[in-house]
C-alpha cells in the first residue's frame, strides 16, 4: 500500500501536460509533440509493469510485524498508519532504482555527444542533490506473506518480543483500493519485487525513448531560451519516468516468506 503526499497513491506517473510551462511556446511544435509522446510512452512503460504486479492475487493472509505500541494503536483506532518511504530503515531501496537509470543513461547517451554527456551529468545531479523526494514522495505500509519470519521479527517486532498481526488480504486490499465497490483513484497494492534485470529493462526502455530527443535541437536555429526549456522538460520527464519505475520495482509492499529483510 502506498500514499502519495498525504493521499494514497501508486508509483506510476500521472498524465502530464506541459503546454503551460513558462517559455514553452517558443519550442517548435514538433519538439513539443515529441516531448508529449515521450512523457506518455514513459508513463505507459511503468503502467505496464505495475499492471503485471497488480494482476497477481494476494495470499489469503498477510502479516504486519509490529511492537506492543503499534499493536495497541491498531486495536484502539482500527487503523493502519502509512510510513514516509524516505523514513524507512533502508532508504537505499528507494534510490537504487534511480541509480540504475543513471547507469543506463550514462552508458547509452553520454557517449553520443557533448550534449549527451551534459544531459547525463544533470540527470545524475538530481539524485546527488537529494531531489528525489520532491518528484516521488509516497507513504506506504508493508506486509509479509509469512507469519513467522526471523528477519521480520528482528527488524520490525521488537527483536522477537512484538507481534505478527494477520489480516485477510483480499478484504484489506478491497478496503484500501475501493469505496462502495468503486476503485479509488491512485490507491494501489501489489507484490514487492527485487528484480534488477527487470528494473534495468524498464529503465533502458525509457532511456531509449529519450535518446533521440536529446539531439533534437541540434542543427536548428533556436534561441537558447527555447533550447533550455526543452531540455529542462526532457530532463523532468525522464526523472518522473525513471523515479516511478525505480520505486515500483523496489518499494516494499508485501514480502515473500523467507526473506530476511
């Protein structure tokens, strides 16, 4: 389960329109259309991946490991509180997906030209400056399919002195994703995956989509202001897609029995 900026959400980029950006009207129409197409295609790459995760039925019972204070809060309020993903005990899970995108971009684009090298450098600086939370800030709640996992006891249940609370997975999922039988926009639950090969595939697809767009201004009689706003939007769209793809592949939702983390 994940909550975005205080509202429940999934790590997939929303439909993004850019016509209203300051100075964007100076960008030629074909370049504007190319950016729109890239944004839509990057979003679809992530959505397709999420669809495969969401199509997997949950196990009958899922377990939430907690301490005595956590259990008291659940019983007294009848609520499960979501956690800021950037406050997790292993925040590297969240930046790992973006680092894969940086490596893919550097390998495929930076060698193309000086423009590609600058683009890759600016892309990497986004993560180095700690800006990822501004692009993809979610809240989440983790569950395990295993009710007796040593790693979970140690990490989340007061080193074995706490509790593993079992929930009817389907009922919990329906309560989180639907209201009166109608799907709640942006609410999502899905299985966790730590598949670096799959993650690299997602990020490589996005990089390939942006590759030709990096050189699109070359040879055109464009003012620097138009080039700058075009490249800024391409960088922004690339970050949105890559961050969402990375989070979808590494934010913990429901862990498999036997994992020690």
